[in-house]
C-alpha cells in the first residue's frame, strides 16, 4: 500500500479494519481455512455481525467493507486472479443524503474554454484557479494561500495545508502542470510568493475566489460556487477509482466516513440553476 502512494493514516485505517476482520474470522468455529482466503459469504456474514451485534452505522460498515475490498484487490493482484470476494458484497444502505451538485464533463470543458478566452487583466490567473479547483478538489481557503514553493514540479504534485496545518499532496495532471510552470515563469514569481496574489501582493480572500467562480459560471449560463467544482472532482475520482480511502485522503477528510457524501448519485447543474449552489 505504501508503494501505491497511500498516506500513512490511510494505511493505518486499512490495517486496523483488516486485523479486526481476521480476529472475527478466526473466532468462527465453522471457518477453518486461512483468513486471508475469505469468501464473499464470509464478508457478508461479517457485515451482518457489524450491523446486528456491534451496532455499527451503515457509514462505518461501508468504511470497513472498503478496507476489505482494498485488501481483496491486493490479493487478486498478488495471486494473478481476477476474483475479489469482498467486491461482490453490496455496501450497506445509507440514509437518504442530499445529492451533491456536479458539472458534467462537457460543462467543465465549456467553463475552462470560456475562462481561457478572457482577455481581462487577471484572466490567466483566474483560468488556472478554476482549473486547479476542478482538477485537484482543493478548498478555496487552501488555494488562496498557495505559495510557489508548494508546487513540487519534479513530483508533479502540489502540497496543500488545511486550516489545522494538516498536509496532503495532490497530483497535477500534465497539461495543468505545464500551464502552471509557464504562468510562474511569466509572472516572475519567487520562492515564498503567493501563487495567485490578490490586491497589493497579498493572498486572495475566499470571497474573491468565490466571486470569480460565480462570474465565470454565469458567463456559461450556470450558477456555480467552489463547492460545485470540488464536488465535480470528487465524483470523477470516485467513478475512476471506487476507493473511499483515496477519496477521503484527496479531499482532506480525517475519516473515510466524511467522504461518503460524495458517493451519493449526484445532480448535475443545469442552465440558470440558481438553486444548484445551495448545498
């Protein structure tokens, strides 16, 4: 898991859940095989145990099932098999949650094209802000304080710190990385400089970031805010990976349970959808 680039905290969660499952498995008299060779029926029985006897919430059960699924992926990769027993067990039904609002791929492309075509004074800065939000999922408060030295170009990633000083590393797609490199060179930014300076060289306010996203969205006939862009990234990542721990790590959550809001089937923004931003 370390080779896969997962954070130490994520690996810790996975390992804890696996140890608990193995202890339960070994305590079952009817299960005599190696616990690492569990079947889907065994995982189903464990799911029932977590719900009926341990009283865990659906969110907690699903987090544990995700850990078993991740181990199942590792096991199939190691053995060359294609069968992931844990992947066959359905997640627990969650209480009805509000559907996150996301942009469809064509809406994202339209937004970026409109931003790239602007000729205003800070057009290039604003374009890169929107693209970073869409392609990394970072928060407005994290983006506004980015400094040049947080761009780790050799590793193709950006280092982000939340309000509690917790660090995480977000990968940068190749095209975005090249555009950021060119932007920094043309802006003659020095180490310690803010990546997207606001007035008088200081960092931008969260309100400024929100306003430029709203302005660009309305130019495309859409009512947007930063949360919609963040939701769009999360939805795309979940569709591509199906990995709840990775989703929680990238989004800056301290528990996988917090990331569950992003796996609810989303609602897409429609033209003139003023209600879309009220989440």
